[in-house]
């Protein structure tokens, strides 16, 4: 008799060592079986890690911005609606009275006019002078690096150091400039260059030009370095002179740099304080006062901190307004792409 049980083949479990490796189809099937939940969790963890990294690197800067910009601004706005002498809590609320006092003050009006004069003269003097020096220094010449250093050194000096140096040079009768003028027979003002109300602002402008011309030259040189050399070579092959190359190629391509420098010069002129305070403290007879010296005088010397706070808010609004208008009217062409502009023209 044949035993049926002997003919039945018993399946043997495959050993893990001998089992074949799963193919791509099997891995895909396994991934689908695992479901999309694992991928979503990994993506969520990756996004969380990126956000934590951003917070880690940005948080210190935001904290400093909050402490040294936003909080002082809020404090100045709060102070500007109170009559406060700097001692005790803010209890004497006066509303917009401090703003009316500042805007109707003849001293503040003179300070605002002086700031605007500095803005115009800074651009009118430093722009052509700095551009001319940058074009000359962009050429190969002996001592090029030394000349660049000499021009840029005044900008590196701190305002306090530069102001003290010029204050000593401009001392009436005993200053170096008066001594040189007397030696060559030139007349000098009796009250000094900074003591004469008609000459004080012009003298301050000379010092400001000496101090900040280096920044303009360095920025213009950096912009000139970005002009492709192929354009210069092509112009020379066409027989263009050096001045024609600068006028037709270098200066037009330097437009964005020129506009950026003018923006920085304008904002710096509106906030001018250090140099004027060291040289003249806004005098004589408010001949060189600025909005910054006005609010410092009101706050620290007259103890009208409410008025000083209102003046600081007005200065901020004026600077912000001029900055926005400059961005919209002059620097817009530097921030807009040429491709969309061409597309808009074609669509018309």
C-alpha cells in the first residue's frame, strides 16, 4: 500500500540568508504599503528644522532692531505728546502742542533749510568731483593705490577725530589756515572761519566734502570695475577717444551706483549732527544748525524733552518721505527688470 502522506511535499521555509533581494517593484510596493504618512512626517521635520535655523540666525538681529530702533522710536512718539522735563513720570499730556511748537519755531525752520542746503550742495559738489577723481584713478598710473588710500582715509576717520582736527586748524589767528593766509597776504575773517555767520555754513561744507568725498570715489571706482572690458576694447577699435569712452560707456553704466550714492548722501545730510556739533554746536546765531542739533539742544540744554521728541519724529517723517519719493521717482528703474518693461511695451 502506498502511503499518501509520503507523497505530499512539505513546504520548507526559506532561510533569510538564501532569500532573494527585493527588486524595484517590490520596494515600490513596500513604499506604497507604508503609505504617504512617513514621507509627510519627514517633510514636516525638514521644514521645522529649516524654520528653526532661520529663527536661530535672525532672532539676534531682530532683538537688536527691537531694542535699539523700535523701542526708542516708540518712546520718542510717546514723549512727544507730553510736556516733560526729564524727571518723573509722563503725566502732563499736551497732545500735538509740541508738534505745533516745533513747526512754528523759527529756529527749526532755519535748521530744516540748512539741512536742505547741505543735501543740495553735497550732491552738487561731491558728485562731479568724486566722479572725475574716480575716472582718473581708474586708469593705470604710478602710485594709484597710494592716491586711493589718501582720498579714502578721511572717510575712515571718526567724525569726532576729524571735527577736532578741523577745529584746531580753523582757530582764529592761531590756526594753521589763518597763519598760511597771513603768510601769503590773504585776508582772514576777524571772528574766524567758523565764527562768521556768513562763512560758517560754507566752511562746514568744505569740511564735509573733505570728509565724505572718499566714500563717493570708492563707490564710483567699484562701479567702474564692473564695466565689461570688452566694451572699452570695442570702443577703442572704433577709434573713440578716452573721454568719448567715459562719456558714452562708463558714465551711463555707472548710473545705478551714482543714484545709490546720491540716496546715501541725501539721508546722511538730513541726519547731519556729529561734525556740526563738534565744529560750531549749531552757531553762530544758528547759522549752521540742523534738525539734529535743534532737537539735541532742546532736549539736553533746555530740558524740553517733549519738544525734542516731537522734533525727532518730524525729522524721521521728513527723512522717510524723501527716501520713499527718491525710491519711487529716481531709483525705480534700478529695481525693475528690463524684460517685463519690454513685454509691457509690446503689449501696448
